C-alpha cells in the first residue's frame, strides 16, 4: 500500500512508534485500542493525535474524562504541545461530560428526567466527523451511559445495538477517514464488544505484564489490515513524563 493511503503517526525523530506500526494507519480504517485501566490507552491515543496533527492532518479528540484545560495540561506533561494545532483548527477537542447529571438529561422541550440518547447525539454532531481522524476516548463510557444501548443490553440485544453503531462508523470510514475507539474490556459486556472487535481493521490490545517489581506495557497487534511496511506483532513501550511515549522493544511475527 502506498504511503499516501496511510495517515502517518509522525514524530520519527522522537520515537519509533510510526515505523513499528508500518508507517501509519490505513485510511478508511476502524481502529480498536483495547486495554484495562492504566494500560496507557489515553497516552497512546494522545500520542497518535499529536503526531497526526504534526504531519498536517486534522483530528477530532473526544474525551469522556478530560476538560480542555486538563487535555492541554496532559499533553504538555508528555511534551506534546497542542495549542497551535487547536488554534489553527487542525485539532478539535471535545469534552464528553457523561458524568454530569445535566449532560444526561434532555432539554426544556423534553420530559423532565429523560436522558439524552448519547450515541445519536454523537452521530448527529456533523462537525466532529469532518476531520481526517476521529478519536473517541473512552468509547466504553459512552456505551455504558447511552440509555438506548443500555436498554438493548438488558434485553439481550447487545449485538443488534452494536451493529447499528458499526453501520454508522462504516459510513464514516468509507470517506477515507479513520475512527479510533479506546475501550476498557472490563467495563463493557463481552457480547457487546464482540462485533466491534470482529469488524476492526486495526485491533490493538494494550497489555500490562508484571516482571519482578516492574510493570511492562505492551501493544499486541491482533489485526492490521492494509498495513504499509512490516508491522510488529508485539511492541513494548513506556509512558514517561516530559518525554511521552517511548518504544522499548519489538517482536516481528
């Protein structure tokens, strides 16, 4: 696949992440980045975002945890200064305040106490889907707090609920865009996550391995459709304050 069909993760002079992942993410891909709390999902998705913008592409970053200030502070702690990208509109940051009672309720015209359909509102937010790359961190929190999805899960219709969302994502990536979802697998029903894993073009599982008193982080590449150069099946990394993501090792299948 030619380089122009890949969205480069950049920062080749700072780390080896882009080269370890074959030179970038193929356009038109759904990417699942899965890992438990503390595995580094947010740090890696922030690294992706910064590198993508540094390469001149546009990105939307939706966080269910960080405010704008929190996001900028977090990026600075990793030496990923994003102010220029925000000001130049290469990067659109959105805070999904799903923990706020008001954020889960309808407007004045709706019945009091009726929670908004979060996924529908997300899909209807046209501006956020105009970027080259759209990152939802963390997607499982959106699923858990969407009343329609929650209702279908209670009825045992997890797969149907997932397929409706997947259909929307497929329409987005058909335009050559990339949708990246970070997920904590312990926070979502296994039946609900199955369809997302099965349709992911790129599926990365973040692992934490205890070695003595140390915890080593690892990206296990479960699937990488349309890769550029050789992609490792296992990429060791660490997250360092003031430095960002550092690649520790690589094992090629």
